[in-house]
């Protein structure tokens, strides 16, 4: 991994994430959760029109407002996830229905 990824902070974060992985199922679960989180955050950024922590969002009329919970039912059972919320309550994720 150190040959591909040069940033030591990123290498350390990946090692921390991988620490508890014991099987292919663990890796699959981690990958699924990271993909879902990245997709939800990208959708929120697209809706609001600015990235997280951007000063552009201050006093914009709508901004991030924490997270709500949602249950995803799939082939592998139920997965509880946290979905981002916006202040106006208009954010409806498309990736996670």
C-alpha cells in the first residue's frame, strides 16, 4: 500500500480502517458503507451547491443540519445508516431511496 499511496496520513487512516477486517465479508461491508456515505455527501453537496465546510454556505438560506437515520433493506439484511439533512428539510437522497 505504501508504494501506491504516498500521503502518510491517508496510509494511516486506511490502516486504521483495515485493522478489524477479518474476512472478505468484512471488507465488503466496509466498502459498501464508505460508498453509501460518499454518495450521500456528494448528493448533499450537489443540492446545496457548495462543499462541506465551505464559507459559501454561511447565510445561504439552506445548509447542512446533522443527520437522520434510515434503514436499508437488501439481499444481505438490514443496514442502518445515517443520512445527511438540510435545514429546509428538502434533501431527498436519490442513491438511497
